[in-house]
C-alpha cells in the first residue's frame, strides 16, 4: 500500500482548480492591450497583462507564411505558445517557471497545470481574434485523472474545424518558453507524458 501511495505521488497532478476564477479569466475580454493571466497555482492570483505591438508582431511573424494545413498550424501553434510564455514571463514574474508543479518551490512564479491550461487558452484566444488560427477552434479546457487529486492534470484544448477532432495543448511539462505539446485528446487522456519530461 505504501508503494502504491508513493507511486501516485509521482504522477502528474495539479490541485483542484478554482473553477469560478478560471471561468472568469476564460470568459473575460482579451486583447493585446489587456488580458488576464493566472498564476500562483489553480489561478490563486490573477494579473492584468498587456503586450506592445512589437511583441505581438513577433507572434504574428510565426504564422507568416500562413500554414497550409491543420497539421502545419498545430506545429506553429506549439512555437507560438512558447513565444508567448517568453514574452509574458518577465511581465508576470513567471519567467523562471519550471516544468511540473511539485519540487520547484525554490523557483518564483511557479505555475501549475490549471494556470498553464488557462493561460494557453487565453493566448490562443488572442491568436484567433487576430485571424491567425484558420484550421482550429478553441475548446474548453479538459482534466484527466485521478484518485482524489493524485494524477489530476489539465490542459487547453483545440478542435480541428474540418474533422472535429480534438487536441490537447499542454505547456505544463517543460520550463517557461518551451514549445507546447499538441496531441490527440484521447491519447493525452490515456495518461500520455513526454519521455524527456521529469515533471510531476
């Protein structure tokens, strides 16, 4: 039983999300001049962020030339999420965020998966509003797992317009600024994690 308990501790997990706060952030108006940002774990803190036109142009440049397929758009989107983290991190004190949640208490500005899922959704809302996403729609965040809070893990989600297929957009596994992982939602729900990530 003890072995089972400690094995559960090693599974990716986030605390129970602050649903009302996450909903408020996800439903709030978002523009590069003003959008809300979750941090502190489970959206315990909410900051207001703005981007300069030059900063946003960096994001737009990733989509030039425009992706010609949904698969290409997902590849660009991975990089765009990472770029947004690099831009927003210094503004919010989260540029030292490390992949995972637990064992990173020495790093300021640590984000959990609920923060990451909410912020990635906000970033994609900004991209969609600017016409950068042509092959995908933004869907509700999803949570997988687990026993009590063990193994619970959340991610942003998109759907491919032509096929209706859902994809998880997960930026939690790596340090701030790395490209997000984008994979079929059912594969993600099965407990998938990247081989090179030690996040927990």
